[in-house]
């Protein structure tokens, strides 16, 4: 990457002594190697629900964010100290792993508490179900979500997919 104009090429690309800037001018700046990744060491828990497949749009994201809310409430953890993502094994989006992690450098042990014993996991699942049932957004169908149940600033990329009713249905059958 050029420190003068911001021009960048992929590693290994052949580049001469000069290059063209985004403004179509010649630049003699020196290219230097930069790394855009960052290693974030923290505590991680992966939950897989073997045998359950669901391709309903928004189901897995709704379950993920509901579990994070339930974990926060049940174990008295700041919600901003937790986050998660989905990981589709073998590219199958109908049964991904739910990856929960402490969103603090080095980890705080929050998500590890979830898997210490079955009773803790059950308590979190019950808390999640209670939180989803307490909200009244989406009416009886519960076909949406709000900032009181599933939505937050960090998951705004999927607000239109989050539906608390999907979580209520799933957890009611599971518990």
C-alpha cells in the first residue's frame, strides 16, 4: 500500500516504480506491506443442534440473538460483553453452529459458564424463552422483533429477518 496516495495491490503483484493514483495522476510513493487482519483471543463456545434443520429465513439468526439475550439475563452479564455468529458446516445453512463468544479481549469466561453443566444451559434456555414471551411486538404471530427482545445496534444488518415467534416455537418444543 502506498503511504502517499493509498494505492494498493495484492501481495505478489508486479508493480513498477510508479503507479497511478485514484485521481489518475502518477505517484512515486513507496509501497509497503500492510496486514488488515487482527487476532482477537477470547472465550468461545460452539453450540450445535444435531438433527435439527431449519431453512426458514431468519430462524438461526433469531435463535442466536435470543440466546445471547437469554445468556446475558440469566447469568447477569452485560449484553455488550457477548456476541456471536453462525458457522455453516459443509456450507449447509439449514443447520449451522451457533458460535457465542466473549466480546472482551482475553475473554472473561462468560460463555464458558454456559457449558459448565446442563442446569446452567437449561436456565439460559428458560430465560431466553421467558424474554421472548414477555415482549408483545408482532402481535400474536410474533412475526417481528424490536429493541426490547432481539434487536440491537450491532445486529441491525439483519433486523428485518429477526422474528421472536420462531424462537418461541423452537424453545417451547425443546423444553
